[in-house]
C-alpha cells in the first residue's frame, strides 16, 4: 500500500523533473526549473524540504552535494491526485465527472476511443 501524498502545483513541477531524470542536485534542479518558474536556489531547497517531509523525495549524501530522488512513483501520486480531485469536485463520482465532460463537449473522438478501450479492458479483466 502506497502513502497518500497530495502535491501542490509547484511540487508537481519539481517532482516531474525528478521523475524525468534522477538523481539530481539542488543546483541541477534550480537550473532546470529557473526558466519555467523563476525559482531561486533557496526556493528549490524549501520545496525539497517540504517534499521530504511529505515522504515524496529522499536524498543521499554525494561527494560534493546531496543527490535527490523521487520516493514515490509518478503513477501513485497521480492516482492519489485523481482520487482527491474526484472527491473534492464530484463527491467521488467518476460517472458524474464523465457526464459533465460529455455534456460540455470536452471529450474528443480520441478521448472517447481511449475510454472505450479502457472500459473494454476492465470488462474483460474478469476471468
């Protein structure tokens, strides 16, 4: 059973960098995030501290600098985020969310084909 870790939008940005390439040092993360976020080294340090406290990130002492790793799988964090979103916005009802998307014409033909394939796979999973 994986831990339920909720990430802020800023934390998702940092975590996506770690999931893409790890380990990374504070200097590497700062350089990677500076253009898109404008974050200083101190901001990255603060974010890493928060993420370590949540159990989302861990570090090892390197020869010259700490090396940071993601401590959670991206799919686990995404699952937790999805459950939190559904609970908060749709009272936990996936059907209500899908109905709202269909009524507002938010689903493309590709989305519908993908959902159909997922549902067919789920229906065939018995057995």
